[in-house]
C-alpha cells in the first residue's frame, strides 16, 4: 500500500469523484457491526478520547489504507459475542465488509484484516412478570 491519502480520487470527461477515507471507514464499520456475532468495534485511546469529548467516531476500530489505483486495505478491531465461533464470525465480517465497500464505492478491497480484541457477555433479557388475575 502507498502513503496515506485523505481521499480516493478518479476522474474522466464528466468530472472528478472523490471518496473520503471516512466514508470508506463508515461503510466498513456498519458492515462489520451488522454481521451476526459481532457486538461492536474496539476503539483505541484515540476513539475513547474522542467519545469523551463528544465527537462522533464512526470509524472507531477501523483503519483505511488507500493504495495505488483503486485499491483499499481495511483493518478492523472487533468485539465478539460470547458463544459464537470466532473464526467463522471473523470470516463473515471479512466477506461483508469487502462486498459492501466494493459494491458501494467501486474500489477493489485487497485485504480485510480482522483483530478480535474482546468478548462481550450480553445480559439475559429480564423475565416478564406474569400478570396477576383478580
């Protein structure tokens, strides 16, 4: 991959098209968290600090590296739900993120690197109290 760029850009006789790394990160984030078994993305100190300051961090846990021509590489840090197959879930995330980015932007995803940074334990749903008859 080449040096850091802020936008992927292409152009033709109709004009230029620029796609921000933030847009690509948002697509990756949404695709990853919509995958069955993923409870969320792991941020780092930067993401935690931004959330404390009240800033939006849609790309939290996502790193985008734009390459030559129309190539992109994605690094994701996830939290997986307890009880699901970690490897199967990570592979599903790779496929979902790759398909979403390629179909929405036209970029070629060369790699989706997944780092499972934690396991979440979801609270069981509270049992409903039966209504008493009078």
